[in-house]
């Protein structure tokens, strides 16, 4: 087989359609609400922030949404991503379980985030947008949008949560290498940032504050739109290339997972991995357990409330019904910055509310221990966020050993940790702390949830 033949075979294995779980939900997703009127959102409400093609996907109930040819052309730089049998990890654990992982760290930006960044950049370019604003926690989303912006000739401004801005300087450098401007949040550039700094000059920042800044800046210019790396329905849909590829790859391997695991912060990595499998189950297909793993320092699924809330701290975004800790909740500065978000994607939250997924929370030190074991057996250093999925997979494998049952475990390695080595240095030096969420702060944040009368 020639290299050219291999190239075209790989291209054909990239999905031609994204999967939209809205078509298979047993109960419809509660509508998003206008932040001022509390009336159901209309496309016109979203038009100042997003291109119309993205808005159409946000409200779509079609099961399949075609992936544009220019997006698939860029996908083939790294897709299909490998599905790998973790045999050395299985041996180290002495488990009868079969462990597989999808390696999303092979993308140019090093994580799963370009799956939606490329799509959003394409749709904005098609609509004549010149500039994108966004936020980022650990920097994986910011670097992915910077990468996508460079391909389509778009300016990109990234508001990076302050604690991560200083913890992860190489992610900041990666964004700048792709041509983006990276600003620590909260900043003095926006009213939202100045308000946060006035309340607490030493704040470590949060994704909620950074979102407020990015949305505020997008609203100032007609040639600028906002891009979000998680939470919203269209982002969940774009990420399903992960699970769709995995289903085909499992068929090639003659296997199928009993358990599907992914870390969960805003929800896109989990959704992209698990939704295609959950969709098959909802349509009468194979049964699976779907496990969403989050940090105990920011336990949105395990300690949050299913309620309408803002996606940002300043209350500029639509009200979405989701699992939330309250938009003013400030998580501890753990290294898994991408999981430090107060809310969870409405679609993921809805599935949790219906009992169709299993939330699980871990401390960061036990996750780093799992990440180190994975690195020393499989040779890949996981991002701090991904260590949560590794921890979940290892625990499932040890449970198989205890029960003497040979289950198939599948998890998503959402990104590599090459730009997170300070986190590993802190772990080896014994400097990492395990943070429980602040119960009093959570209580205060919950009291601030908006009052919404549901129809």
C-alpha cells in the first residue's frame, strides 16, 4: 500500500457528519432564556455573538449535521486520532479488563479542542467576521482557537484565567506563536474585569469572569464574534467526531466498550466521547455505562444544582438550565484549569438529571498518581484534566480485578501534558494540595442563583 493510498483511506475514515444527541433525548432539553426578559432565546438574541450557521446548529434537533469539506480537510492533519489498547497498563494493574484510549493529544494544539475550534473559525470566516474573542482556563481551548484563527486569517483575543496564565506560560506562548493575543483575566480592559479586581485585587480569576470579558469585548465591534470552547450544544456536536471514530475503530477491533469515561469541566470532551455511544443506547443499541469525572475542588455534577444560571460571572450570557455551583463560585487554583468551571453543558446536565450518566469526583493528587502510572506504562504524559479520566479508568480496571470480570473500558485521553510539566514538578516535590470545595462559598453562590419561573 502506497503512502498516498494510506492518506486517502484515513481521510475516508473521518466522519462526514457530526452527531446531534438532541434528536435522541428521551425528554427535550429545557430552552435557554434571554438574560433580561427570561423569555426563550431566539436566533436574533444570539446573533451579536455567533454566526448564523452556528446558531442553527445550537437549536437543531437533526441527528446528523454535515461537516463542511474545508473543515474535514483540516481535520485530516490529525484525524482519525488513534484508538489504542493500553496493554502495558493492563499488565501493570494485573486486571482482566481490556483498556482502550483515544489519543486526542495528537492534534496540532495537543488536545481535543481543535475539533470545534476549526469548525467555529470556518463558520465565522464564511460570515465575514474578522476577529474572535474567547476565554480559556488551562489554555488548551485558547491555543486551539488561535491555531484555527491562523488557518482562516482571523484575529484572536484570548482572556486566560489568571492562575493558569502564570502556571502555564508555554500554553500562553503557543497561543502567541499562532498569532493570538493572550491577556490574564480579570484584566483592566473590560468593565467586568475591573469590577472583579475591585472586589478582590488578588483574585486567581475564573472561567466565569474570563467569559464575561470575552463577551463584553465581542459586543464592542461589529466585525467581532465570540467563540466558546465548551458548554453550548453546537460545541458538543462538533466534538462527536471523537466517539464516532471510536465506534468504527472498535468495530475494526472486534470489541465494544462496557464503560465509557472522560473528564468533565464544561462538558465538551465528555460529550464528544460519550454521546455517540449514549445515542446508540437510546436508539436500542448496546448498553454502556458513561462515567463523567470531575475535580472535587469544583464538583459541578456531584454537588451542583440543576437550575437556570448564567454561564459567566457578570450575567451577560443567556440563562441555561444546567448543573451549576453558581456563577460567582470561585474554585481553588488546581492545575486542571480546564475543569475549573461553575457550570456544566446543558445537554450533559440533562443526561445527568435523567440518570443516564454517572458523575464521579476525585482529588488532584490521586489523579496525578494515575497520570504518572499511565506515563510510565504507555509512554504518554497526560494533561492534568486528562488524568481524571485515567484515574477513572484505572479504578474501573481494579474493580474488574476484584470482581474477576473482564469488561472493556474506554476513556478519552483529551490532551497531552507537555505544557503542564510544572504541575508534575509540583506533584513530585510534594507541593500539590488536595482542595475540597469551599462549602460556605458554595452556599453563598447558590443563594445568588437567578430566580426563574419555569413554564
